């Protein structure tokens, strides 16, 4: 005889975790199996591996803090030679990409328009750059036209900590958009932002104004340099399990240690991430 019972238990911080417990026949090697359905509250997701993930997160955070040290982050304003080399590279590299991949831009534009004729090809969104300066960031549109309006209904499903919003199966993503994100092709128009000097090829990812509004003094140090198309977080294989605090620490570690060589290595690693379709 088989039956099913539903159990709910409180997890840390008043969040609830629901489990369906299915009773198996007595002749079965296991008389009961338990399947947990993950419930998301306040930006944190809980499941069977919660404790292990928390332990790994704490270990990563401790190592990051040790690497960062106690010295204040000063940015790169006094590193004139590095900033000059970085800007020359950004301009030359982004111009080359825009020319050499112009054919790909045309193909993607057609696919976006055919998949969802109602909306524009490009998605424009206000982001915050160096020293809090706002700019309009470009992407190939990968979501439905009213994605921003639908966001409020999805807030409680957030799988990220902090002010960042992200869910694995976002219902607002279009069919073409799903593949654009998987292959990281939706980010290509940001080379226009790099050409305009709004962004750099390498640097902390640009945040939304409402996210920056919640930053404390420590987190605001992310704004000491130009935002970038790729960073330490983008190249981490476990980036989907990285908390917002770890993300900030990774950005600050980049700002402290950035150099022409480290930028080059991050670009090479990002190419590997793109070629192996690790986007989301």
C-alpha cells in the first residue's frame, strides 16, 4: 500500500521548507523516500544540501577575506599607466569585436524579432557605473516586453541573496532569449558601452540603481572602478551558489589586484565559459 504525506518544517530565519514523504511497499529495499520541494524566502534557497552549501560558502568567504586583507580599497585613479593601457585595449578590442561580429549581430537581431515581433531588438536599462554615474546599458532582448512589470510577482522566488534578483527558470525569458543567455550572446551589445567608455571589458558587473541604493559603505567600494563585461564572479564555475557578500568580496579583490595581466587572464577564462555554454 502506498501513501503520501506532506510535512513542513521551519528553517533558519523563519523560512519554511516543505517535504513530500512517500511511503513505499514493505517489500521495497527502502520503506520510505523523502523528496524535498525547495521553498525560497528572502533571497535564500534551502534543500537537502543546505548545510553543506553553507559550510562551503563560509570557507570561501574566509579565504576571500584573508586575501583581501585589512587595507582600504583605493581604486585605480592614481595608476595612470594602467588606466591608459586598459582604455586603449578596451577601445581597440571592442571596436574589433563590433566589426568582426557584425554579421552575428544581424543574425541575432533577426532571431529576436522573429521570436517576439512586438518588442525591440535591444534591451536598454539604467545601470550605475564608476563613482555612481548612471548610464544606459545595452543587451540583446532576451525577455518578454513586459518583463519589468512582471518582476514584482516573482520577487519571492528570488534564488540570490542581497539586492540581486535571479531565478533558474525565469518565465519571462523568451525561446531565443534562453539560448542567447546560455551562450552569453545577449551581452554582446555591451561592447558598444565599452566603446563609449561607460564600461570596461573587465570589471565588476554594473548594478541597478535600486540595488546600489541598498549598499553599505563597504559594498559601495565596487563603484571605485568602471563596471565591466566580465569579472571574477563571471568565471567561477560555482557562481550560481555564490552569495552577494562573496560576490562583493570578489569584486573588491579584483580592484585591489587588477593589472593588465590579470585582465588578460580573465578575458581568456571568460572565452572558455562562453565556449562551454555556462551562461544562464
